[in-house]
C-alpha cells in the first residue's frame, strides 16, 4: 500500500500586541501611505517582552492538535522552521517538545528563512511516505521583532511575529501531491543578518539587511518558476489550482505570482495586510486563516510557496 501524508489539522497564533503603520510612524520616519502603497502592509503583531518563538509555536501547535482531533502522544515527529530560535542551542523544536510534555521522537529545527515552512513540510512528508513517521507536526514560528533595526525604515516596517502549525498524518489518500525545493547561495548577501555571536559578544551587524529591489526581482521570477515546476511534477495544470497560499512578504509579489498562475486575487489567501512578513510563519498562518474562514474546503487543491534569504525557495501542491 502506498502511504501519503495529508493535513489533518491547522493552527496559528498571533501575539496580543497589534502594531499599525500609524503606530510605527510615531517612532520611525514613515507613514501608513508609504508602507501600504509599497507593500500592502497595514499592521503586524509583536511578541511581548520575554515571549519567545517557542511560546508562539506552542499556542499554534495546541490549536492544530485540537483541529486534527489527536492526542499529543500520537506525535512522532516535530519540525520547527524558524529564523529566530530561542537559543543558539538547543533547538527550538526540543524546547517546544518539552513544553508539549511529550518526548522521545525526533525534534529539530529547519533554517531556510521565509521558505522554511515549505522545506519543513517537504521533509515531514518524506518521513511519512517512508514509514518513519505517522503523525508529524510542522511549525513555522518567528519573533522577527527581535532582529529589526529601528533606524532602518526600509526593513523595520515589513516584519511581524507569529506562528502557524499543521498536523500531517499518514493516509491512503494523496495529500501532498508534489513539492520542489531550491537554494542559490550566490544571492546570500541581498537579504541577511550578517552578525554572529563570537567570544561572548556580537561580531558584526545583528540586524536584518535587505536590498529590496534585488529581492523583489529575484522573488517574482523564482516563485513563478517553482509553481510551474511543482505542477509539472504532479502532472497538473494551472487551471486545477483552487487556492494560492503564498509567503506573505509583499502584495506586489503575491499579485505577480497569482497572475502567472492565471488566478484572480479572490483565489489567493492574503494576510500580509494584517500580519506583515512573518517569515517561516507566514504560509501556515495564511493557510489556517483560509481554512478557519471557510474559504478553503476539503478536496480543494492548494499551491503553497515561499522564498527567503539564502536564497531558498520552494513550493508544495496539496490536496486539502
């Protein structure tokens, strides 16, 4: 019998502190119009003092577990995609495992920035297809507010904090139909945090740096191409996609990808206006929003895709 993985449940969590563009304009030389016209962002959420990525992840996982109707003891794989881990080590996944109160199964982090959730989902799918796992939890969780430079208005207005999670279960019915991952380290310098911890101090710049124009051009091309590649792997056509659930970085990039897939924007889950760019959390946050709002229905075909620093990018075609 062929084994597949299917999404059994989804969950998400946003920190309580909601920050609008007007709020940011009180501390940064910017405006709601400047941010919204360039990015589509109107608001984002920031973690409270002392609130870590594992804390956000825990809330999202608890919601996903409830949605899937499983017991915590059924989990046999935990993967956390994050750019903002609680510690240098141990992994945020092991911290989360302890907070969940279930132990013994593999738990590890994936660092692929904004493409991290697609990477983690693809890995979990392979674990289940191989028979190594039967019930996997995949989480994207970020506290990007911890690495924002409030002197750089071109980046600090873009990002937010949050977490999203899915429960993947082994199934006789196809769920993840195809996925495709890419990376190209030649572009590592156009979006990064160049600093590091060395000898008890920060060596270099610890803040997010981005060449916005270069990132935009790369993202538009890469996301369009990887969507076509993934459809080809599944032997499907653009017309068979019911929903696009993209990484939420910039409304212009999202619109460009939708146009390439011949999808109207009413078939795209958009949360960037209220969440900002939550990096590895953005796709599962958008997916959960689409499902809980009733727009995404069982049996529909979804294209999930994301791109992040590295550069890393990928897509997954899913029968929900």
